């Protein structure tokens, strides 16, 4: 399994979110608490939007995040209003850059914690469902990347929740055909550079942990002494695999079978269910 | 493109063949003469058979061969009667371990210099031709690995020349369907640990260079002062992308559209032509 | 801190010792129990002796051992009568191949778990003590490598316990000059390819864990059903940072301030104390 | 040897300078024309200043620049008014991140093409000349890094040309003591984030190539159709190991034994000679 975080809001140095919190993602790379694995050392990735391009920039590498100097450098020098970060614990597929999250297609970024159970059996059937025009973009060998390209196939750029629902539906259908009882386990983050969608779902209704940060204004009332909260706009949002600190009132579980939609104004929580393709 | 060598015969330290010749494969990694590229620095691999296992051991890494210390160490300490070595110049696919040659399946090893022209267009069609039971073994994203699994699909373990012919036939058929005039360019080495097959073929009949070493006994007559020739058995054989030295009489071009079959006793040269699958 | 093991005895596939035990070194790379860190993912190394050379071969890399495919390959194909393996948890120095243990000088190998406290302050003074003729061999930036070259300076190839004692004495002397109360913390393994010395010492007499395996004949009596014990000679020995399994009676703590000397015939346990240089 | 470039002026995407020119530094990593080596594939580095920090950011890695995806990503997304880029061809020292240029100390960056002849003999003597307070910052094993710390020792932050002259003087003095006739060969670039100094010198007065770009206004007159020239300010400057393109009139050789000083207003060319420390 893996750990990830998605940030949206006031442009901050990546360091502020990636390294500074007491139980930061970097800390989680060695000492994760809520995952199946304490160690997430099989590669990492950061993807961030800048003013220079509509497509996000990616830094991905195959070693652990905790000792990577290039990540440390970027964190100290890059400021972004919207970024994803991911640390990987391989469930068996190769530790290579093309298997590191986030994945990117045009403006879109995608990252995942979870697994398709029995993926090695279903891989052929699943990649056949990917639109042939997208097929040449497949670069790695993970279930996660296949999920991304299936979602793209089913209209991610028009209606992300519907595309993810159809992707999940197809994974479950193909899984059942291969005799897998609980094919899908996922927490997903998706963005096109403006909005953010975060999904929590598993066939067996026992999904990996996922949390969203409380509203900045509420947190300021609870913690008037936390300076970081004064520096960020009310629209700032975090969604994380596990909480970055122990700040009371800061973290809220995304319910089973639901997704969080983050956008300027009010965020939304919606139910999520797989759908036929 | 790439460069490779295949050795079979008297067990030697890998160093003897990989580093010692004046225009060794390590030298070719920076200064290749007969390839499209002078630099072959996008990863490398060595596969060798030992007494410990029927499957060959692999050392593969993503950096250049010329500065790799682990390769240097192995070359100084590992002795083998049959080994492959390959240096890669990527034609665009990712530089990652799973894209480094040689590829292995059970006892079989496979390495390649060349390309399927338009592979990104044909990749989906070609991998669909791979036997579903083999599909889960695909780990990388190269045309070369797909060629290997196609050959396995078409009976590599029963009749290698026929399997390679059918693989080549299918690549050309699918290429033509995608409007590619000259889909296939290949020099291939294949072994199961005892015999060695080396193919030279391209659709346009302008194949990459491929040479086989002269018979040891003939070379001894020509070069009575070369001590290496006295140390190896008459059955020792080398097949290489380009000659390892300038020894007169040592290297012979494998003709266009043919393959070399190396086995104890007499080697053979046969014509090669793609065949329907 | 780090974890290591040293094996001497019946030639075995590295796999037998590195991967097979229930709490193997590979397992310890993610789930160490007795170290300061549970994760030892900052590089690894294996050094083994063969019949091909009096110098040992090294495979070292900067990623974690647990996902390294080249290590997995070697473990399946290399057999050796004497080998060292080490997994690193950096105490701050760079994660680079030249900082990975074991270190080698001619026939000698050296690996270490521990640290020189305040090394960054003492480094200049300590490397000045290295014999100038050895200086050019320093390749990395660890305290461990400096300890090795100091021991070489003080006669490692003539009298290892004395050389290590003088090295430890100098580290403590220089440490005290810099106001460090407890400068040295070490468990060391050293070999020249025939004998094995393993030291456990710390200035504060609270040394990292170190264990030696019980005599094979004693273990056979205790565990007549363990087939591995029947396959190895009575002279086979293991020394480890932490036990590789829970086999009752198999592991014995090396006492504080002592060293174990392993050689054909009887092993010996001796007291260890730093000495003036 | 190596190749490098230093850019100062209108903030541009790194891509504009690193990848776009016909004979860009990326092209030079495989096809250098003026160096001793055509291939510069033993690691690379980029250092750039941003508004976020007075210290530059570094991206350095051990593989070749030409296939590095993280470099490609940064080049597409990072804009900077002042950056260094370097591609390395090792003269024997290890290929590791800590040996990749540029080196950094606080606000200062330093990169080098050349070598100290006989460095392995002089290394001990030279590092002893480094100010002990700087010593702990030494991370790698190159002659280049030692030159940087010697220059820092001799007052780089007060008077760069004088500090470099004293460094060069000491290298030559120590070299002569070791019987080396021509100890120093260097082209150096140094900056503190505002000004830029580029030195060309060798003991034997046969220095590696070094060029500075012509004044933007002069080039605009010569090449009114080159759009890039219209987009950059008159203060924009480039200094390079070898020209990035064949634009007539664009490149001027830095004379032997001189240095170029780039600052807002007028650039300057000064003679350079080693000085006693």
C-alpha cells in the first residue's frame, strides 16, 4: 500500500506540507501508522502546478522519499497552489519511475493507494478496455496506472465521478469473472489543476484510511496560536491518507463509499458507487 | 539501437570478454562504430548460467555500463560457460530495469538490437497476440520484450527458428496493417542454456550488423601468439553486434536474412524468413 | 544504525542465509527489532569470496535491499564459503554507493554498525591519522570507512585485534579532545577471507546488539529436524546484529567489550579494550 | 572532462537554454565536439536561483542528462534568472550525487571543467589547506569540490578573483611538490546569485574551451529574425564550455589565463594568474 496527500489553496513552499508537520508524509515513509505497511520506501512522486504550464510538473524517483536530496531541494524552493505527493509501498510490481505516482495525462493528475486484488490475472482484460488511442501512453505496470487510463477512457475529463464509477464497475466486473471476491480497494486523488476529487471505496467496504482537513476558519477558532493557519486562505484544503499531525479537530474521515469534491466556495461530500461502463 | 554479445564455450571470467578486448562491449558503450548511435548508455544487462540453477542469473541496471561498479565486480569474480551481455540505447521507451536486456523466461534468455518501427501504434495489437498465460510476465514496455513473449507464444521452447519466424511474420503483418512499410529490424540472440541461436533480419533487408567469431582452431593457426586462443576449447563461440578487436580473420558477418545456430560439434548457418503465425 | 551478518563455513547459496530465515536480513531491512531504527533502507552491500580471486566481490547499491532485484538474482545464483551482508540506516551522511558497507582493501573486508558521535567535528582530525599511502583509497564520507582505514593504518593485516584496539583508542582520544563524552559505538566484522573477527564495544558500555550462532553440533542435538543443520559442516558460523530466527538455543550474545574470533577448530571469545595508538 | 553553461539575465524556462539550442548541453552530453570526451554521461546537475530563497536549488543525479525525466520536467516548469548546468565525464572518481556539480555553499555556486593532475597524490595535502570550519561540508571526493572549498577558504565571499587565484596558486604549489609539471587545468563558473565569474586557466597554458555569448544588442543587429533575441533583455548573458549553436557572431572565446566578470551594466574581461595563498 501507499500514502499520499493532496494540497489545494494558498501557494506554499512544498516543504511546509511535505516535511514540516510532525507526522509528515516524509515521516510516514518510514513510520506510517494507519497503513498495512509501516514502510513506504519503494519510490515516491510529487506533482505540482505552476504558472508556467497547464500541465503539472513531476518529480519521481525509485528510492525512498526520506533520503532523497532532490525532493528536499524542491521542497525548499518550489511554491505551488496545488500539488500531490505520494510514497509507494509496492505490492509486487517493479520499483521503477514509470510505476511511481502521481500519473499524468495532459492537465490531469492521478494517484492511488490500494490495489486491484488478482491484478496479474486481470491485467490483460483490463488494459483491453483502455481506449486504443490512449494505449500508447501506458508506461508502467501498475494496477493504478491502468485505473487511471480506464477512468480517462470513461470520460474523466468530462465527469470525473462518473468516469471513476465506471472504472470501478469494470474492475469489479472483470474481477468477478476471474473469481475474485473483493477486487477493488482504493483511495484516489484526481485533479485537472483547479478542482480536486478524492474517492474512498472498496468492494468489501473496508477501505484504506482517508481524511480531509477541516475548514481553515473552524481551525483558526480552535487553534488561534497556530501561525500556519493565519497564513493560509480560507479556501486551503488538504486530503491525506493519514493525518499529518495530532491537531484536535483538524482531520475528518472521508466516509466509506464516498468522495470529496474540493472547489472554491463550498466543498462537497457525495456517495460513491461503481457503475456499469 | 543497442549492442550485444553472446558467449558460449570454455568457462571464463566475464572480464575476459566484457572488458579486456580492445573494442570490448564496455568500450562500445561509449564508442560504438557500427551502430546508429555511438553512445549506448541507457542501461545494460548481463545474464549468465551457473552450476547452481538451470535459470540464468541477471544483473541489470539503468545507468551506463562503462561506470557501473557492480558490473565491474561481477566481471572480476564470476566465471560462466554461457553468457549474454547487452548495452542499451533507448529508442524512446523508458530507461528502467525492466526494459534492460537480456529478458528471461525460465531457462530462456533473449536479447535484441533493433526496433519495431511504429511500435507505439502497434503495441496494443501485438501484446494481444501474446498467450494470455504468459501475459502476466510482461514487466517492461519495450518492443523487444514483446518480441520475446510472441516467440514464446509461438513455441520458442520447441522450435526456436520457427517461433522467431512466426513472431517476425506477425510483426510484419501487424505493421503493414498500420501502414508501416518496414516494420521489423532485428538482430536477436536466444539461448536455453545449451544452444545458441542468433538471427539477423530486417523487413527492408538492411539489417543491423552481426558477426560470429571464427572457429578457434582456425584462429590458432592464424594467431599462434594469442594466448587466449590457447586457453579456450575448440567449441568456444562468440556472436557480437560489432567485432571486439581487429584480429584479422576473427570475425565473419552473419548474412542478411539468416541465423546462426551454435551447438557442440558443428555450427550452422541457415536462411531466415518470416512465416505466418 | 545498521544491521549486518557474517557467514563462514559450508559454501551455501547466499539466498539460504540472506532471504530464507524468518527474520532474515532482508526482513530486518524493513522490520528490525533490536536496532534504533526499524527501517534500514539507505543502501546495502554484500561481499563474498570465491575461488576466482583472493579479493572478495562486492555488490552494493543505494536503494533498499528489500526491493533490489540484482541482490535477489545473486542470492539465487552465487555460492560462497564466506560472506558479509549489510543494510544501512544512514545517520546523516550521503546515501551513495561509496558509503555502503562492506568496505574492502585488498583481501580485507570490513563492516560496521554504530557511529562515531560528533564525527562531523572530528572527521578532519581522524582522517589525518590515516597513513598517507592509504589516503587515496578513501572513497566515501562515513565514519565507518575512516575506522577501517585507521585500523589498516594501525596494522590490521598483522594483528587485527590490536589494530582495532588502537583505532578505537584514537577515536576516543580525539573525541574527548572535542568534548564528546561517549565517542564510539561499534559492532564490527572483519575478515581477510579465512578468519573472522567480530567486535562489540562502546565507550559508554551500552553497545549495539551482537550475536553469534551456537555450534552446529550443539544445534543438531537440540533440533534434529532442522534440515539446514544437517547440510552444513560443524565449522559453519554466523555472527549477526540480531537473530535471524527464533530457534531456541541458536543465538548467544557477544558480551560487552569483547570480540569473537572465528577460525577452523575452536572459536574464541576475548575481552576488548581500546589501546593507545 | 565535462561541459557546463551559466545563464544570467531575463528569467527563462530552463528548457529554452538546456534543450532547445541545436547543440544544447543535452546534445553535448552525447555528442560534445570540443572536449576530450564526446560522452558526458557520468551524472549532471542544475542549480537555479528563485525568489523563494537566497540559496540556489539543486537537481543532481548520477545517470546521464540525456535520458533523465526529472530534468526534462524541471526544464519545462522552472523559470529562473540565473542558473548553472553541468554534465559530467568522470576522470575516475565515483559517479555519485555528491560528486555532481554545481556545488553549493550558502548563496554560492561553483562548477568546473578540468582536473587537478595527480589529484589522488595531492588530495590529502590539499584538503588539509581547507579551513577546518568548512571541512565538515565536504561531501564528495572530486578535485572540483576541493577547489571550491579552497576558494572559500581564501575568501571567495569577499573577493572571488583573488580567492580563485590563491586556490590555483596552492594547487600548483602542492602539485610541484609532488613532481607534477602541469597540475591545474580549469574552466570555472562561480556565482553568489547576482554576479557571475568565469575563469579559464591551465598551468600549461592550454586550457579547455570556454566561450561567452555576444551582447544581445549586437546579436539582434546581426540576426533580426531570431525571436529569442527579441524576448530577452540586453543584460542577458551566457558562458559555455562550447557553443550551443552555429549562430555567426554569437560566441567569443574567453582568452587563456583570463576571467570574465558578468554584472548588470558592462561585462569585463580580466587577466588571471595564480597567486600565493
